């Protein structure tokens, strides 16, 4: 902020402006794709609060893929479509099962 402020000094107006800008940016990020709402279906508010925003977005994407898939293997193939090509024996279902377990979830919890 000091680099971009007038005269190299941070004024109250600079802080207020930056605070407003960040609040708007973060609110927009949370509103995009409404991923927080999809997490509350599976995790408590307390659990979600302990997960980084980055991981929340990633988990929401994984949960969406799981809900659209008929099996854990199908969901794993969708989610790991690129990285599975470099593996000699891809086990997408196991990778997905382990990922879900990091958040205390199982395929049975998230499958429809």
C-alpha cells in the first residue's frame, strides 16, 4: 500500500479504500458458483470455517462431480482425467476416496 499511496504514506482513506475493495472482492468470490451453500449440505459451519477458501472451492467442485456421477470410479475419472494419463495403474476411485476422507466424508455421504 505504501508504494501506491500518495507520497509513500498510508492514509486512513487508503486503508478504508483497500478494505472496501477486498471486502467486495472476497464477497464476490464466495458468491461465485455459490459453492459455500453446497458445502453446508455435507459439513457443519464449524468444520467449513476450519477449511481454507481455496480448499472449500476445490471440495465444492469435487462434490459436484460426485453428485453428477453414477459411481465413485466415474467421478474419479472425471476429476483426474489428465493426471491419470501419466500413471501406470490409475486408481481414481481410491484417490477420490482418500480425498473425501480428508474432510471426514465418504462416497456414501456424497453420492445421490
